[in-house]
């Protein structure tokens, strides 16, 4: 399968746009270029995965989009405006669920409704009924119905991650940023959560940017996969994923799926060989 170019859209249609972005840490002889001349466009409703070796800049791009890191050069646009110029509703989920241990699962999931506009303005009036019902429906959707009164330490890692996904989506974000959210789980739990994540995306259609080391995960979940090379970090391949949705684990054993993941792996290996030869 050949690499496919990213779809051409206007800035109005793009939720994420990186325009010749570079990030350098330090200065002079101690300078380290984490990302160089990187351009990326992600249209509304797309599910894009970033894959590549450690240190290739995947998490750097995630931080740029989230607004927690400034670019050294170039421009980062989210929802048509440069980062920081306008509020964008963002949901995030990480490798560790980061649930607050002193709050029960219901209150953990409800947190974005307490602090994110426009929900926070009506939180006091709605949290006892409307917002509680919203949270309970979300928990039921991911298989956690009846667990709202439990605390994080009373749940397994997989159950905590389900709650984390609920929290990331409870406020209907425009953009969902996922930083290896399934990486710490066993294979069976991971595959269960892939199905849940896919179903949530099909229903809500947020724009998703996923960072993962798992090529099978990327091919199962994403509509596009961007392969990155390290030192300096940059995108070296941008491919459409051709499989119809909803996808099943059985699809991952089909020849076309295996061919895609093998081609991505070979692209990463080849990029690493070029990088090592240049050192």
C-alpha cells in the first residue's frame, strides 16, 4: 500500500493545522531539535494516529496542540485560530488514568462539567440531576454502570481507563488528545477498550489525535496514520487507513491489515537506519 497524501481542506475545515513547526530545547551547543519543519492538517471529525520510535516528537506535537508547549518556529492553529487566541474545548486521556483518589468515579467524570464553559456556568443548578444523569449514561456506555459511587482504588486499571475516557468526552470536546491511553493495559483489556473508543468516536465524532507505539492499535482506531522519525522529529509518512467501520479484532488478522502494519513497521525501521547512519 502506498502512502496517501493528507486531504486538502481549508483552514476553516481543519481542527488542527501545523505550519512548518519546529521546536528546539536549549541553545547554542546544548540545543536539541525535538521537531523540525513539520506540517500537518487534521480535518474536523478525523481520527489521526502518530506512531514512531521514542523521541521522535509525537508527544511534542500533542503538547503544541494542547497549548502547553510553544513552537520555536512556525504556527499552530486549532479550530482555525492560533493556539491561545481562542478557547477550544479539548478532552485528554493519558497512559495513567489520573483520576483524583478522593473523589468517587461519578465526581471524577463530572469534573470537566464543573470547570469547562459553557457547562460550569450552570453546574450548581444541574449537577444533581441533569449532569448526574449525563455521567451515569456515559458510564453505562463504557460498561461501568453502577460503579459511580466507587473510588478509583476500588477499580482495576482497565476500569479506571474506561472512566478516564468518559471524563475526556463528557463535555463534548471539539478535540480529543490521547497520549498512549491503553499502553499500560494487558492485551485483552486493551482490545476491549479499542472497541469502546471506536464506538464513542462513531457516536460523537470528535476530532482525535492519538499518540501510540502500537501499530495494530493505530490501524484499528485511526482514519490516518502519520509515521515519525527521530533526531530531529518529523513526519515521514502519512497514510489513509482503508478499513470500513465498525472494525473488529478479526479484521486485524486479515492480509490487508497485516500488510499495512508491516509497511508502517518497515517505514519506521528504515527511518531509524537512516538516522543512525547520519550520526
